[in-house]
C-alpha cells in the first residue's frame, strides 16, 4: 500500500505543463532593487529567495541593481526607468506588481500575505502562452483590444544565481539570485521596441483584434540556470496584466512518458494478489 501511495504521488498532474507543450499561467511579480554595497541586503536577500520558494506556484521575483553597481547592465537600467525606481531613496526596495511597496528590512510575512491577496484580486482577462522552438521562443498574448491599449510586452532573461568573487561586493555578499540579464519590450500601440541588451531578433510579429503573436530569439549563449519571464503590463504604471515564467515548467514531467502507468498497473495487480491470496489445495 505504501508503494502504491508513493507512485500515486509521483503521477504527473494534468495541470502541469510538459517540455513539449505550451506553458501558460499568471504570476504575481515582485521586483527588488538591491546593491552589492547594501548592508541590509545581506539580511533581506535570502528572505526574498525563501519567499520565492514558498510561493513558487504564484510568484516570480526579479532583482535589479543600480548604476555603477558591478552587476548593473542595460536591462536593469531600462527596467529601473519602467518601474520608476526613483520612488525609493535607498536599497533594498520593492515593487509589487509594478507599484512601489516599500524599502529597507521590510516584514516578509506581510509581503507574503500581500502576494496571496494580489493573486486572488487580479481581474485581468489577458492570457500569455509561450513555447520553445528550434529558432527561439513563440509568444502569444490573448487579450481584448481595450485591455491592450496603452500596454506593452516585456520579455526578460533572468539568471537564477550569480556568484561573485570575494571582494567584488563591498558588503561581503557573494551570491545573488534571480538577476535580470537582458530584456526586450514592445509597445503594443505603435509596435516600437526597446532593447535592454544585445542579441535580440524579432523574426515574426502578428497583430490581430484579440491576439499578438511573436517569434523572438536572443543570440547570446544561455546558461542552464537562465529562464524567461514575459510580462503584459501597462506602459505608464508597469501594472502587470499577465505574467508568465519558464521556471514553472522546469522539472515538469513529460506528458508523453507513460511508464508510470505500467508501474501503477503492476503495483495494483500485486496489491490485489495480497488482498486475495490463493487458497491452498486440500
């Protein structure tokens, strides 16, 4: 019976995406402004990682660094202007779904409750899907024309973990998580683009009344721990109408792998045999 229960727990859920199908979903977005000289960030950054782990199914966190920081890059500069990091006068500082949340050593339990509240209160009808291709990534946004007005799609490449040599960060921190590496934004009103980094190629774009279809590639060599984040957001406020991340499909079982079915059949038959033992012959 124990073996049977373990196998049942391992059966892939129908809600999980496989590596061969489109990934879709909507997540709450928390963005942190941190810095390699920030003493308080040594305390708060590990808590942000833990928050991400606790809310893995509903949350994606992204960290950005200010100008003149060793980890700063073009994508971070672009994102800083989009979410208006000038609202904060220090680090760490946080934005929840595009809105300034607070700064300093904030109460993570309060932020955790706010993440759950934000997930349940989102009223947007926008839906994002993405699927990998041999050339790159196909992205589809399904949304009403009214909701698309005054919005943009922002595509990010994010690295799960970056390790710096000792001494590079003046606060002594060596490991940084969910670091924004590169980005690409397209205004859905006039189809103008902004690149937060190099290597982007928009090879296909199709706009209809209720959908946007893009084929996008990036020529940079990607490490294994780099993942995609795609956001449909208001251009003025950066409020996300839909957020999707390729992290949610990492380690998802392959839908075509039916080997677990045969294991279940074998264990089930063995269980029946134990429950109804054969009678001994007289």
